[in-house]
């Protein structure tokens, strides 16, 4: 529905023996939740993504379906920084098996603000890299049944006209980033990164039995501070596990990073 196949499809085509890929035209993934508030997500992100993939298989009859689910909020180690968590689930309907990958990125254009003037609306829009990143406009922050929601705003004149009407009628308006992938280029890049990472994960086979997707099951903290050597909460290594034979091994960070900056150390920077 939101154009994600443009970045997910090529990544999977690069590692799997597929003849092609397509977006499922009659799949309704908005039923599982909408960023703009009309439909609340009732399940956790991974379960939601699995349900999306199953829905795609049911409505299309396809055996191999991939779905995506994104979440936005404060970055746990530094709550003042927003982050984007993306999950991809590849569903094999023939075997009823799932392959998933989660990716957390600090690269995000995400926010919302109550505005009382047109200048406040336009200032917020510029800060959110409008019009390359689309906006959503409504009367108040929390959507309620009957409220109008204007999505996919990508034109300054339309933004001025819609917000001007709300300001006259209500005295204020709520404007936020449209987090659907086709209207948020930054999020689309993160989805592309997630797809590339999933593709590489699928190439990992178990050293013990040869089963594909020798997957990361745990991130191990303790990367030492470069100044004092104290273990930080940053990831020092990953644990990989085979869901077929149960073999487990610890592997280093793929980026080769061996120490953490003192700013992330609870000893140097409590």
C-alpha cells in the first residue's frame, strides 16, 4: 500500500532464487494500525508484522510474502533522541515458517506539534524537511471518530489552505509527519537498510547442521569505554542460534567497533 516493495524487493532478489516480486494489490494492511490514529495497533510490532504477512498470503494465494512494520519513539538509552524501529517478516506459507529481522535507526524525521498560527505551521514544516517529507493535519493531537484527517500533504499551498481553515475554525491545529513510507524518504531508506540486512542474514547458515538463517537471537552489551575500559550498555557482540538443531555461538559486531565513546559510559558520564 505504501510503496515499500521498491526497496524490499530488490534486496531479496539479490540473495534468493526468485523470478520476481510484486505488491499485493488487494491487501489492506491499514486494518492492523495507522500512524495517523484512526486505527490503533492492538498487537506488538512483531506479531502485527506476522499478521500482515499472513494476510498477504491469504488474499493473494502466494507462498512467499514479506511484510513490514515500523515504530517510532524515544531512543531508550537517550530518550530525548527519536528513533525508528523497523521489522521485516518473510513468511513461507508452504512450511508455515517465518524469517524476521529488526533494525533500530536513529536516522528519522518524526514529530508533531500543536500550532496556533500559520507561521508556526510553516516553521514546523521546514524543520521536518517538508515537502520531501509529507505531513498530516488535523484539528487536535488525538484523533476521535468524526474528525477529519488530511494525509499526504506535500504542497505548500495545500498546507497553507488546510491549516488556515483549521486555525480560523478551531484556533489551533495539530500537524505531524506522515510516517507512511511513500511519504517519508528517511523512513524508506531505513526500510531499505533493514531489507539489506535481512537478505544478508538469510545467507548465514548454521555451522553445525547447515540450516539457513543462523539468526541473531540476542545482543550482548558490554562494549568497553575507550577512556576507562568500563563496560557500557552498547553492544559488544551478538549471539546466533539455529532454530533447527539448537546450536549457539557468539559472534563479534559486524562493524568491528571495539570501544565506545565516553559520552555513553555510565562511569565517565553518569
